[in-house]
C-alpha cells in the first residue's frame, strides 16, 4: 500500500490531488485488497540473520569471563569508574568494542549507512524495525542502552558529513569513525540554553583565515574519548534566529579548549562533559557546511536519531509489558494468579494498546523519512519521539509495580530501562519542544519545510 501511495504522490501535481489519490488507494484496499502491514520480507530476513548471529557470537561473549557483571545487578558499578569522574571503565568499553568488531565483520554494524562507506543502504524503515526488535529482547550485549551500542549501529552523523562535509572532511572523519582514528563529540547544549538552541551564547568571530570561538557547552556527549568536538556557535545574525549559527570541528587538544568535569547522571557511567572554550582558534577549513548552516545540519542528525530512539522505546516498552504479563501469570497471591486481577490486567492492556498504536506511527513515519524531505514530516517525527519516550517510561514503571518488591531491585532490568529512557524526554529536544513543533504545524505558526 505504501508503494502505491508513493506512486500516486509522485504523479500528483499538488497536495490536494495527492490527498484525493491517497483516499482512492485506501478505498481500493477497503474494497477487497489487503492492506499489508507485515514486516517486508527482506527486513524479516535481516532480523532472522541477526537472531542467529547474536545466538552464535554475542550471547556466548556476554557469558565469558564474568562479562555478565556488566548486565546483571552489578551493571552500574561494573561499568563506571567512579574514582575517575564517573566515566566508563576501560574493561566495559573493550567489551563493547569487541562486540562491534564482530558485528562489523558479520556485515551488521554498518547496515544503515551507504554502501560506499561499507554499509548496506538500510532504510529508515528497516532501521526502525530492527532497533525495535533488538530492544524487545531486553538487556544484553547485543543492544546496550547506556552506551547506545548495538550490533546494528546507529550513525546519524553520517548524513551530516555526507550532506555538508568537504571531500577532505569526509575522508578524515568517515573513515576515522570506523577505524577509531577519530572520535567526534557533539556540543550544542549550553548552561543557559538547551532545546532553545537558536539562543545559544557561544560566539565565533572571524580573524583573517581563522575563527576565534568563546563559550561554554554542557552535556557535551562523548567527550571522555573524543579527538574532536562539533561546536555550534553564532557567527552572525540576531539571538533567537536559526540563521547565523555555524558548526566547527574543533580538535580537543586545541589551546583554550578545556573539559572542566563530567556530569553524573541518572544512569551511569557518564560521557557528558562541561566544556569551556576561551579564544579557541581554528582554521576556516574547520567549519562543517557553510556559514550559518549549523541548525539545519543538526536537524539532519536529530530527525534520524529521534525516530530510532522512538523505535527502541517501543521495543523496550514491549519487553516490559511481556515480562509483566509472564510474571503475573506465574505469580500466585491469595490463592489466585496475579493475572486474574483486573487491577493488574487493565494497566497492561492500556500499555499494550498504546504500544500497538505508537509502533505503527513510528513505522509509517520512518517510511516517510525515506521518501520525503525530513523537515516536511518533522511534526510526525516529534509525535513518535515524545509518545514513545513516555510509553517506555510508563511501561518500565508499571513493570516495577507488577513485579512488586523484586521489581524495585537491580536484579530486575526495569529500573535500568526507566533510568535510561527517562533522559530522552529531555534530550534530543524535550517533549515540550516536540509538542511545540506539532502545534506549529497544526495552528500555522510554522512551516513543514524551513
């Protein structure tokens, strides 16, 4: 059905005719043709291959040399170097690196990136289905939450380099991303500005063939091992305007660049730094994209990332629901299975219903992201993101409640799932900002494409 709708849209001269043609497609389906919501066969084949690979390569690795300490009740302490600023322990990152090495050798790690960079041209729809599938398996080395590390990697910065990078930047940073030669952090948020990025206070001024950057970045992700940092700074224009913000690739060893400390967060370990830039000088060639392209560049990152976070949220929510149902059926209280109580049934029924609805919205939006300009569906991406993030937090909280005292312990995975996904209601644009974007489209205060 989606392919038929796409064909009609491409041949329709205007939006009104497209809506009429889409209605005809739906009407045809209603009169007898099946509406196909099954996972496409080629994607299902990838899921089957992934399951076999995880069983053969990743699960055994997870059980070697007490690696289970990184996933059972000891996980936060096994992963976190509390005496060194709360950053990840080297042993933990070494295990993740081995997982990625095996996944790359098997042809899965780069699945979602262009073939010319060693990938398999995986679509946004495929990535959404895969990310949901992996998250629905629960905690494990195959798809870790805290590091967002997975046998199928999420590399939304690829599109940034592809769309905005020079040939030299692509060679250095796309190749370096997978070889480990370069590791690029992301510095957009500031002490006084988060989702209101157009008001950021970091400034860059031109001085001959160089730019001089001054400012502070907060929650600067990936700084514990970064070689470079993407710094967004205002180069022209008025505060509050998206125009005039530019992006610079700053080597972390540049004089004046300083990592002050790491923020300890709800879920540990941390890789979120407070960074200051005092008269940091970079050459003009350090700019990624053109002058003033900064927020447009960031949006190419956030839209792909948001839909994949939403898909992972649906998968993790389904895991929490499934585990709760299984426990309620096996747990006997007052002589009856816990599952016989409507007080247990109905909250899980509501969660399962919402899970089904959000799943279809995520897949539909991911499909649209493959076929339309990402700004044309920014409101749909926002819908997916904020509803899925709420859903998984609600599902994890309900799982704790259904499991009772044991659900509250770290011997169960639900507190970890909650703590991880809770941050997505703030990061990547808070849910209030997501709702604001939807309202802009609904009430005419914004445009689909900016």
